[in-house]
C-alpha cells in the first residue's frame, strides 16, 4: 500500500544559501521529517492563489497547516494589539482557502500552532492576541503539560497528560462553529480543538514536529490512508 500524500504549508521569506540571497518558500525540516516518521509522504505547498486551493486539496490525502506568523486580527473582526506581529496577508488568504477546501472535500486536516488558530478563525472564532507564559525565550522552544478532554479524538490519540513542545503568544478565544476544545494547558488555555466525526480536523497549539511523540501526526496519516482506500 502506498503512503498517503500529506501536503504541508510553507511561507515566503528572504533566505540566503550558497551564493544566493532571494525570496524562498520555507518550512522547518522537522515538519516533513515528522510526516515521514508517521508513515506519510510529505509534499511542500508554497503560497498560491486562493482560487486554486480546491484543486490542490483534491490531490492530497491529508493537509498540515504549519505554524508561523500571527493571523491578521481583521480576519476575526479585531483591532491589532501592539504585541501582535506584522500581517502575512497573502499567507492568511491562501491557508484560509486551503482550510475551507479541505473541510469541504473531507480531506483530513491538522493545524499546528498558527494552523490551529487559523482553523478556528476559518470557522468564525476569535483569538487572544497576547498571553504570557507560553514562550520560554525568544527563539527557544519551551515545554508544558496539556490535559486531554475525555471522549475527544485527541484523547483517543493521546489519552494521558502529556508534556509538549510549545512556542506561542496567542491562543484560541471564542471557538469557531462546530469546534470543541479537546485539550487544555494547566492555566486553562485551549491547547487542542477538533470537529466532530465524520470530519477529521484537529488543531494543536503546540509543535509536535519539535518533539518525539508521533501520535498526533500518525492520527492524521492514518485518517488520510483510510480516506484514500474509500
């Protein structure tokens, strides 16, 4: 049986390598590595026109919306907090279109950090623009515990309290339509959200690609494999 094809979003930024200094489509290597370790084939998705999102989603078995820049507050009807980062409008538009297309097509979806927040915004939810205690230091991945909500899809993947790699200063506030919280941090912050079955859409606030636990990504890959067999 062939491995399911898992698309992972990337972002455009200026980069230097060899003799080159130019705009590049970037993604930290731990993302595709985690997909491979979880049994999938990773394909990187550079930002594109929202109009082609449905075509892209239809060719994938599963989708990962990666972490990165803050979601622009106008997307959820808020004024920007001074501590909110600069907007990434083209990326927001592309990834929101991808999320909408994946949900419409029934493509299994995993949102990581920003990806979870964007899933919430896509479904009409809002975000806390700044909270303390979830970033250890600038550029340093921290760790904290998350508690699963019994009976959720996340709890079926990770039934115990788990220590997870974390790096974020924003979080889910009001949940989007149809989403349920499926894990919380010790301070009550929503750390995972999901849609009810039969949809397979899960968001986690932490960075599983920066840890050793493959269970969340394996859940996505297995759902993608099962969809490919139907």
